[in-house]
C-alpha cells in the first residue's frame, strides 16, 4: 500500500476520530447519530479520491526473443528501462510506448513492423510498469519527463540524427502528444506521430472513474478539482498541473508533425470519446492528419494486427517515411 496515495484517507480518518471523541465527551452521545452520515459520506468521497490515483500492476518480465535487450537510464535517481536491438546509425528511430498496465515487451510486435519499414526501434517502458521499480506516487507527468530525458539521451548517442517517429498506444499516446509538442521541449526532428486508440483527455478518464464509483454527476467536477489539489501537493513543483483544462488536448499538447490515428471501433477500455476529441481538434486546424476507425482492432492484446499494419505501411509510404 502506498503511504502517499492514502495520505488523504489517513488524515480524514484521524480528523473524524477527534471530532467523534470530542462530540461524545462534550455533548450528548445521541448527537453522533447526526454526525455519522456526514462522516460516512466524507470517507466515501475520500476513498473515491484515492481511487483516482491508482498504481500500475507489477508484472514479471517475459522471455525476450529476436535480439531485444534491456537498457536502463537513470532519471532523477529512478532507473527507467527500454528495449532495443543493435543500432544502425544510418537509420531513423521509432520509439514505441505502451499503455497503462502494459509493458515494453508487449510492444515487440509493433516494433517488428517498424523494423520492416527500415527503422531502429526502442520500446520504452513507463515508470512502475513491467520490470521498472514500484513507486509510491505515480503521475503521467513523471512519465513525460522520463521520455524527454530518454530522447535527450538518444540524441546524444546520435540515434535521432536521421529523424524519429513515435508510436503511442493508449496512455502512451497521451504521453507522446505532450512530449512532442514544441511548446514543452526542443525535440524538433520528429517525423511522424502514430496514435493507436490513444488517451486524449485525463478529464474523460477521471469522469469515467467517477461513473464506475457511482459518484453523482453533480459532484464529478468538484471531486476532480479536489483530486487536482491533492495531486499538486504530493508531486514536485515542475510536475504540477495548473487547471483541469490542461489535461485535455489541445492544451495538453498537439505536435506539429504528420499524425495518424488508428482507433479500435469497439474500444471497451476508452470508447470513441477520446478519438473524437482528437478528430475534432485536428479538423479545426490545418494539419497533416489522417484517421482510421477499425472494426478489426481491439484496444488491447493486439501485438499483431494485419489490418493496422497494412494501413500504417501504406501511410508511411505516402509520407515518404519508408527506409527499407
């Protein structure tokens, strides 16, 4: 159990113990009956708040094949892993980012597609996912920072000299949109962004969490604002979020590079709401953007999908991004 994650619950429980003891000794005990419903509602809402800050599930490494090897870089004393094969400095780089509760190894099938298209490939693993060390407090801004540091390392190694593309699946797509936006960093040589059933709004994610917890809709916004205040208290200053509006595109990030959306039509995890926000956002600006809604694609467990791979191969050819 994370001490930081459940700090709010601990503090509220302590406060209510003090209130109930004071009420019991200072007034008639029958007044506790009036306070008890307020106590239960507050604890329920506090537990709901803590549920927004889930930690990734720890997973064991599975056997690696086809030459993949683990490398590690250290970001602010935290070791972040990635999978890579031998690097050919004459090729561009494809960086593939998995989704929530997945692992870098699960992206190996997608990595093979980029190898066939003439790319070196890095499979990036988010902090606290897969074989990365557990953390007490997880936040997507930490992952964005990790990826920025990783791209800086790859640039220093000369891996980005021929350009690079990023493929983000689910939450990995949310991370990629932030990191590749030129308003937030200096990675100006990204050639393309591939978004596969991506997250585009953490407001949508939190709203869905509230629905699953049976929180009345009238309280959704209040609970999310409370969650934002709590989040900003427990993370370093540089990772703080100023407003809920920051957590949705285009405010979150909108990279200025050719972008393709490959969306599962029957997305049991995210639905089509996130994809529609991305489509609507790009429709309002002049951008190199294409999208495909696929019946044949599911949100998860799609290491190999011939329809997706064929669409991506054709799009890369149209964008003159094939190097095989």
